[in-house]
């Protein structure tokens, strides 16, 4: 498993990294926007 | 191993030269170096502000600066030291060390890494530029409480956007660290074999991602309150100024651990190396770090005991604060147990690490005192708080960073630093940091409030002692710069192992490591990581 994902130029790994980065980025943004929206009346 | 690794990489070592190497760098070591240099510059800018504060407090009365500028210094000193010095130093170390500790060729998202760094100088240009504006810099404290902060003049939007940019930079850096550790570990580098420094950084990265957007949300609400007619924190419009304090400290307390956890990681690397023993209770260290991180989201109210929280709320936050001492105690006991019966030697990194364990614990204990609700009513907003968080952040986080530089600089530069000078730097730093901050406990207990440029004559003696310690501590840091420059320029050649007791992948690479480290996966075995 670890061997498979080692190389940065491996397409599967690249995709996995991008997906994780996108997920974490969206999580952070939704926290930001959610916090503001939740205090709007 | 190291020679083999070097030979493998030689034909890849075509690094760009000149300004392009730094401006467009996607190399984790170059970006790490830029972070570290940037943080050192900010350490001295923030330090210069501290010198102004201590000069003003040298004796009672107003001596050098007007109160508005004094308040600016207090505010910007904190912002610069937290966001400009300690956090970037931690990210710089993460950039330099994580890929070579886990056996990766680079960070997972190298271009984003470049962007994360280059946002920061612009953010600080915005922040520091306000000091030269009409009306001066922000002066309402780094906590930016409304309604006071809304009185800030033209500096206000600059402050808010600087905080936004710093948040974006931190979040991008964190995403990169998580993506790297979860996807690019070498074969055999299982999660429970990760060096503690890597573990603490992964947990810190999650803390950053969960807390930074909250701060960004809070300051956006401040911005709209000031310029767009909203009333999030304006009581006259149906808002609540105390709401800001809740949101700010929901970010603010995890922020304390964002500064402290990487320091814990550094100490957990250094003590086993110089005690020549494996870290005592590795798994418990990992779980304690995670526990501290989770608990840090449930203690924010201990910063606000005096605002009039319901009694059940105050009790809840008090008990949660007591609870956080448990995993922190686990860590301290594990460090001590690692040293127990070890074949210890006392090179500069170990000296700083031992000082960290002792002095951070003092800061932790004064934190426990502040966490007791009825007692906090006496200590709140006094110099006792200032003494407490400087023990945690200066003799804690900054001492760990100094330890890390001495520990890893032979690996980074290929040269050994001047051990004799480094030891002198250690003793000067330790003695003067204590002369600087220990008397502040007494000042606080005697009732001297924080964030004031003038004070009653009864506080004069301890303030004078504290200021003298401050000037001497500040001057002794120039020695650190000299030692670092001397080491970069030359010195006794470092071996790839550097420290006899060092374990882990970073010591298998040459010193300095090749420009592209680990282009072929190294094999990680238990024997490589253990004693």
C-alpha cells in the first residue's frame, strides 16, 4: 500500500492528494461562511 | 546509506539560481529556509517592539512614547510574534523536516507551498505599514475586542485583511502537511512509526484548519460591522459584543496549542537523541497530543471568566481546563522518563530542551492557577497573565525553536555550529528570560494591570528588574544570529548522522541533504527508527 502511493508523479496519488486538499479547503471555507451565516438574523 | 542516497540524487541536483530560486521555489527545503529566515526577521521586529514596551515600563511615569503608540506596540508585538515569528518558524521546520523524516521527495502540493509562504510578507507589509499611517497602527490589543477595536482609524481594514491573508496562508500550509503525511510516506513508515515531530504537526494542521476559518469569520464580521452597517457585535443594533469574545477564543485557545504542539514534537525528537534512549511511551505521546488538541476546543471560556458567564458555564470551562493538564502531564512525565537512566550529554539542543521542560511546566502551572474560576477574578488582566503566557510561549515555544535550530542546523548547512557560543547563548537566554518574566508574576499578584504605559510607584522595583532582564535577553539573541551566520558560512563539517543518538530517516541523508531528497523510496524498518 505504502509502496504504491509513494511517488508524487503517480496519477492515483496525485488524484488522491488533490481530492484531500479540495475536501480540506472546502471544509475550511464552509466553516468560515457557516460561522458568519449562523449569526445573521 | 547516506552516501548511496547522495549518489542517487546527484544527477537530479539541478537547482535554479539567483532570485528565481527563491521567488518561484517549489522545493520544500528552500521554502522551509525562507519561512525560517522570515520568522527570524519578524522575531527581531517583534523583539524591538518589546524593547520599546520594556523601556517605557523601566520606571513609573511616561518616558519615551505616548500611550496610543504604546498600545500599538503591545498590539503589534503580539501579532508579529504569534503570526510572524512562532507560527512561520514552525511551518518552516515542518517544510524542511517532514518530507525527509517520512521519506518523501517533497511536499505533496509544492506550488501551493510557494504561495503559502509568499502571502505572508504581503500580509505583514499590510500590518506593519499601519504604524506609519495617520492615526497609527491598531492599538486595541491582539484580541481585537469590539467595540474598542472599532475605534481604530485607517489601520482597521489593513489589520483585518492582514489577518485574513495570514489565515489563508496557514490553511494552505496545513492542507499541504496533511496531504503529504497521508499520501507520501515511504514504505514501512507506518503511522505509529512516524517521528513525534511529524505527528504533532499533523495534529496541529488539523487544529489550524478547524480554528483559522473561525477567526477569519470573526474579523469579517468586525469589518462588516464597521463599514457595512451590520450589528453582529453592536448591542444598539441587537448584536452582542461578548459574542466576539466567544468566537475569538474559540479560535484563540486552539491557537495556543498551534504554537505549543510543534514545540512538543521538537522536544520529543531531541530528548531521546541526547538521552540515547527511545522516547518513553511513544503511543501515549501521540494520544496525549491528540487529546490536548481535542480538549483545546472546549476551554475557550477560561479567557472570559470575568465577563459574566453563567455559573455552570464557568464550572464547565474550569473543569475542562483542569482536564487538559492530564495529557500535558503525560507528556512532561514521558520526557522525564526518557531522560531517566539515559546516557545523557548536554549539547545546546539538549540544554534548551531541558530548560523547555522545566520552564514550560512553570507556565503550565500558572495556567492552571488562572484556570480556577474564583482565583482568576483576582489575576484577570494583570501582569500574572503576561508572565504566564510568556513562560509558555517564550521559554516554551521559542526555546523549543532555538533547540530545533541547533539540533538540525548541521543537517541543513552541512556545518557544525559553534558549541561553546551556543552554550553561552543558552545560559544568557535562560537567565535573562527568567529575570524578565519571573518578577511579572509578583507584579500581577500585587495587582498591576497589563496593557498600561504607566503604573503606581509600588510596582517600580520589579518593573526595573524585568526591563533589565528584557534588554539583556534581547541583546543575547544577537549572539544567536551570529552563531547561525557563522554556521551557514562554514565550520567543522557535519557527518550525515550528526548526532550519535539520532534515529530516523533524516540522519540517513547527507548533510546538507541533496536538493531533491528521496527520489527513490527508502526502506523504513523498526531498527532504523529505534535504539
